[in-house]
C-alpha cells in the first residue's frame, strides 16, 4: 500500500470527557483504574491516549508532533486543549476527538457520548460467559465482585449485536495506528448497516490470514480455553506480525491488568450466539453477542 502525502491525514484519538470520572480518585474499589485513580481528571485514560499519539507520530517521523505531546508537558498541553474544547459542555459525557498534525498542531472536536457506569469504564475483570445475561438475583455468583454486579445491573440486558464483515481488510499502518484515514472502517460499518450509535458492531477480518483484526470502532475480546483473549498487536508496527488491528488504549489497559491475553482468533472459530467483550476510549467496556445469521 503506497503511503499518502503527510498532509493528507492526521493522527487522532477519541477521549471520553465525563465529570463522574472525578469520583474515581476517591474510590478504593477503583484503585485498579490506574491514571484516573491517581489523577482526579474528567478525561478517560488520557495518559494512554497521549502515549498512542507519541508512538504513531514516531512511526512517521513527525518530530514536531512527537515534541508537542511527549512527557508531562505534552500531557498538560493535551489537557489544556481538552479543557478549552469542553468549556461549555458542563459535566458531559462527551466524545473529544483529538487530532494531531505533522507540524504539532493539536485540535479537538466535541460531540455527545452515551452515559456509562464506572464499572464499565474500569471493570476488575470480564466475567465468564453467562454471567451478564444471568438472573441478577442468583446466588451462584456470590464470589463475583460488587463492581461486576453493578455492571450487569446497568447493561446486562442490552448486549451489542456483533456481526462479521462480508469483505476482508488488508492490514497496514492505518489499521495499526489511529489516523483520519477511516474509509475502510466506514465502509465496513456501511456494509453491516450500522448508521449511528445503535448497539451494533462489525468485526474486521484480515485478508491475508483470516484472523479477526478488530471491531470497526473497538477492540474485541473472546472466550477461548477458559480465558478472555484479544487479537495480538505488536508493540511496534510490522508488516507481517500480529492480527493487523489497532494499538488501542483500552486494549492496553486490559492486557496490563491481565483481564485478557493476546491470542489469534480465526473468523471460522466464531460461534453464533457466543458472548464477547468490546472496548474503546469513549464508551469503555461493553459486552456483545456474536450474530452469524
């Protein structure tokens, strides 16, 4: 795949703004949250978003962009841009679409986001299949954490419908790094008939290997051999390594906390009706059910 002129695209990352995130730093039950527990901030995993922008800018050799968002100064710069963008938004929740240009220019576009419970933003684990759709009054899951009980109560009866793209997708730097070159993702969503914020997602399949890459706007997790797995993505982009999917923020968070491990998931291993989890930097972690019909 030929690379476009640098001026033809920008790097971007979508960050959740939500005043309820300020409560995370006060809650011992959420001390596993990481950055948001250590920093009273209304921005979801902002440090991971910054890190991803740095990695992408480094890949393309955008020195001014790297300098703009690196280190504590870069994180402070991102926070200031976000603060200016949400000044009229009150408490949110909002989706803040940060873009970073080759020359180091940072911009932000703000739209509405859907409410999300804190356990869905920082789950302590993904429960085994069956829990989310089980009877909330069951006593068989007494050992499952209170946070997961709260998550089930909030969203257990509203799973996402997860389908498989009828076409295949070639991996490239534009599927590993998040850029404004989103045509392939938009096309997959159009083929799946996803037109808005409905509870639907479509899985992209690698054209070379037949493995699942990603969802169109999310990292995906599947139950395999008694644990949750997510398609592998190398720390550094390589043409022949990994699933070809995105270097995601919530993906990194889940892997670092051993909520999931990396493992290839072939499209032909999917089962109609199986449960899965999905995540991104705006809506957090949600569960879905695979629909192959």
